[in-house]
C-alpha cells in the first residue's frame, strides 16, 4: 500500500506541475506592447486647435478597412515636429485658417498591412475613389506603396488647410457610392478643407504638389500650405501635396511600431 500511495503522490505532483506550467504559459508568451520614447507627444497636448481627422482608424481609406495599429483617433508626433506645427498654426489662425491632419506617426505594423493589401490583387474595394486610373499591379513600382514609411520615424505628417470657421465633415458610410479623388471638389467625398485639386491619398500624378495641370485657386492653396510649412521647417514630398516631414528628423533611421493610442504616450 505504501508503494501505491507513493506512486499516487508522484502522479499528483506531476499533474500539478503540468497545470502550473500550462497556466503560466500564456502569461510568459504575452509580450507588452511597445511604448513611444519620451520624445513623442500627442499633438493635442502641444496644440489643441489643430483639427484632427485621422483617416486610418476608419474605413474611409484606400483599403476600405481600419488599418492595423491604429487603436484610437490620435495624432502622435515627435515633440519638435509637433512644436513646429504649432508655430505654423499660430500664423494660420491669424489669417483665418487652420491645419487639419489626416495621419501622423504610423506604426510599422500599419505599413505591413498596406503591403499585404497591395499584394492582394483581388481586393479593389476602394479603387473607384483612391486609384481609379492606376492598375493595382503598379502600386509598388509607381511608389504609392512601400515596405517602409517616413511616417514610422515620427516626424512626418499628412495634412491640409481648413478655412475657419470649420464646418463638420460627415462620417463615411461603408458601401456608399465612390467618386474619383480627382473629381471636382463638389462631387468628391465631402471634406471641410480648401480645394487642393484632389482628395487626400489620391494615387494619381495630379497629387504631385506642382503638377502643371493644377492651376488657379487649387494651385494657390497648395502653395500657401507649402510656404507656411516650409517656413516652419518642414519639407514637402513632391509626389504628395499633403505630405510633410520636419527636418532635421529626431529619429532619421528608426522605424517604430508602438500602436497609435493614448497609452503609448501616457506620462510623456
């Protein structure tokens, strides 16, 4: 009997050990989400007057779904870039305008999501609005999608100008009729910004800041935005009228992957 009891004790101890290991396994495997370095801030803490219409947490983007890594509708930037935007905003407010940001810091996981989508040639849900004249097989070759983005370094922002007082922009309704991003402003998806000739994220050469086909008020609006931000230390990407990077970049060679969420910059 003593031998039998000993065997039972060994088996019971073994089972208890296995249960403990199994219970601890998920906790051991779970990795805490990365957080932003202390040099990153939520833009609202530096300038709450800048309008934020963050597109990638919504379904109104070129993929038609919320983008990986965007947990909240929030603009996060390096502090020098945010402070430079504030300086530009002060000048604009005095002239009856406001900046409006569409995208700021972008986690690497979001860029990876873009790449996966671009390789899925069957998914053309939003083609009629965002890339009506571009074959999806050309998105990488033509530079519309890349495996790395300056946004992930934290000093790049996509933005536009809004004439004050700002009218609200209605929410996008999934499945609504899509209109080409280069259509006349009155026909495009409603946006309370000034007319820049195309909508944000329009995959078309008409989005090139100095495209000669863009004239009149549209060209003047692009140049007004460009001069204002250049004076504040930003450099425009020639292929996208909305894309600006503050120079010198605080992290010129680091691509971050912390999620876009308040807790990523909490306490900074």
